[in-house]
């Protein structure tokens, strides 16, 4: 209820609980990790190393992407 902030929204606690679920946060933060396999492939192309290097670089790129999404937040400005 934006018009009358002195009266709390009766559905507020339920909506806040649904928005703060760990699975939902993970899905929203993991969207930027879609590019991680491309970063891993680029790493293997540049530095070599085969499948283990690809897996490691992909994991590191995904972790960094999720960390940056958590730090920056969802505000694009």
C-alpha cells in the first residue's frame, strides 16, 4: 500500500517471504552466469588445458558472475 503507509499491507509478510526464498535468489542471480561456458571456452582457446581447464574456468566464471550480481544488485543504473 503505497498511498497509505501507516496501514501495513496484510499480504506483506507472505509476499516478503516468497521473494526472499534462496531458490528464487539463486535463479535471479544465476542469469548472468549463462556466459560462463563461453568464458571457459575462451580460456581453453587462449591458454589450453583441455576439459579440466574448461570445467575450472567455467566454474570460476559462473561464481564470479553470481558474486557480481549479488554485489551490484538488480538496479541497472
